[in-house]
C-alpha cells in the first residue's frame, strides 16, 4: 500500500463523491415523490391506473438497476430519445427507487385502520385533508424504518452509474486500476469513500428509528 499514491488519488475521489452524492440526492427526492404518488394510487385502487402502477412496481423491483441504465443509455437512442449520462442515472434511480418507496409508503397506509379515514370524512374533511392530516403522518411513522433502509440501498446502487460513462466513485476506481494498476490503493479509497458517505447517514437513521420507537411506545 503506497501512501503517496493514496494521497495523490484523494482529490479524484472527492470530486467523484460529490457527483455521486448529488445524483443520489436528486434521485432519492424524485423516488420519494414517485413512491408517494404510486402508493396513494394503489391504496385507493384508482381504476386502470393502479394496474399500470402495479406493473411498473413489479418491473422495477424485478430488474437490476444496471439493466435499466443500459436500456436508458443504449436502448432509448434507437428510437430517438437521447439523454445525458447524468439524466440517465437520475431517471434510473427514480425508476428503481420509486417502486421501493411506494411499497414502503403503502405498507404504512394499509397499517392504519380504515375507520380513521371514514371518521375524518364523516367530520366533513375532504379526502386530501384526510390524507394530509390523518393518514400521511401515521403512514410516515410506520414506514420510516423501510423508508430509511431504502435511502441507504439507493445510495449504494449508485455504484453502477459508471456503466453510463459517469465519473462516479466506481468509475474513478476502475479507471485508476486500468491505467496505473494501483489496485490496492484504488479499492481502499473506494471503500473509504463509501464508508464516509454511508456511515454517518446510517448512524443518524439508527438514532431517528430508535426515537420513533420510543415515541410509538410512549416513552
């Protein structure tokens, strides 16, 4: 292990980490929005649309992100749809993450007794008010562990972005190995970079989950 080589490579990994984190944040925010919309559609079983959403969720959850990125980056240009590497990465992460977030939200919604929604409607609340004030707060609380786990999962999935020519962490590591054969140093920095990204998030999420459990049992 050459310390001087590691010091020389650090700036490259810092820039790659910034790109990885930026794309992950945008993709995760998009996945949360898509997941919430899909969960509402499936929860209320909106005619026709909920079947389409169900098909999307099955397709997304049962195909790897790698294949989805290949389709976006290499397949769509065949029919005239061309996206940049960053756009493909973001769309792919939203497509994959939206399905997982949808199921997390839906599990929270379905855990709430239907009588609460009926009571809200009887009190004169509109359906969107029932969702906003009664269902959503409880659903978020219930689905929070799965929701947080999905965020970490999606950040780790960014490791395949290199297949669409993005200079993310994995791309930099493979590039340095291919050019200079400094395998140990490149992989060491790759592991450290992902630990720096994921470990603080994991710790914060663990603390949040524990506090939510305390709130749930009234301590």
